[in-house]
């Protein structure tokens, strides 16, 4: 199943339920509110309760604080661990930066809309947009199964048709994909022609003794008839 990084906001009331639902669908989900056991996630208030009134200089300096560094390492590590990103709206700047990472890293990014959503043209960059978390979870499950099947195909099988047969073999017995690959690459066709030539040679070799035997039998029968005629005379 998918390894999901759920990007959202602390102020989003559906974040926790979304994590639970995706996990119920069988996926692994990083929860920034509970990134690890005994950790309730990063809060700016841990650095300064008055962080909302910071100047630009104070904010820049706070990014270097050990608490901020630790919180960033957890989230950044989870983003690199995940193979799929989900942007849960409504959310703010941080979550959208995280979503941008998945697009830049060429990892699937899905947007989960909830309630009234402001129109945004650049959301077209996403892999898909959903309005129901359970439907999204099922979709990611199907995608993960398809990817797992594709990974089971041996690397030496490169022809698209042969790879498709190898994948379908998971559920339906079909011709050996390696044999199909050889045939489509030309090697199998050459082998088939060699086999046909050998069959013809065997057939000809089998006919020759039969032909000789028939001739010998005819001569013997002719000789017997001649002997019988001689005796009668």
C-alpha cells in the first residue's frame, strides 16, 4: 500500500479523521500531529509564546532554534520516506510548500478538497483531485497493487506485450512471458524456423526408408509371381 505524507494545517478539524481513514484503507500515513511516540508535533509556541508578534528578523532567527530544527527534520524525513503526497484543504503556506516538493520530486500528489474551496489554477499540477477521503484511499490501494504487479516482471522482459502478459499471469495462466519476449525479439522466430526445418528433415528421412521398403516388397512380389508362372509351365 501507499506511504502517505498528509500535508495540512493544525487548524484543519478533519486532519485527524483523514489520517485514520487512510490508515483504515491499509496505507501508512505520517501524522505531523503525532510524528513519533511521545511527540505531539512541532509548535512555534514552544520557542516563544508571543511568536505571532515576531518581526521578520526574529522569525528568521527562530528557524535556527533547536526545537525548529528537530521539527523540520521529522517532517522533511517523512516527506522523503513517503511515496505519495496528499494535500488536505484548507491549509496554509507550509502545506503548499510540502505539496510542491512532491511535484518537484515527481512523486504522486493528490489534493483532497473539503467544503468550500477557493479556485486555484495551479492545482492542475496535481496527480488527481478528490472530494472523498475513502474514495481516495481506495484509489491509492488500486494504484499500489498495480505498481506491485509491475515490479514482479523480470527486468529482462522488455517488450510491452510480453510485460503485459507477465503481469496478467498473476491472475490468469498465459504463455510464458520469457518465451513471448524471445519470440517477439526475433530469437524465437529464428528458433521456430529451425524447428520447422528439423521437422521437415525428419519427415523426409522417415519417408525414404518407407519408399525403399515398398520398392523391395514390390520386387519380391514380382519375383514370386514369376516363379509361380514358371511352375505352371
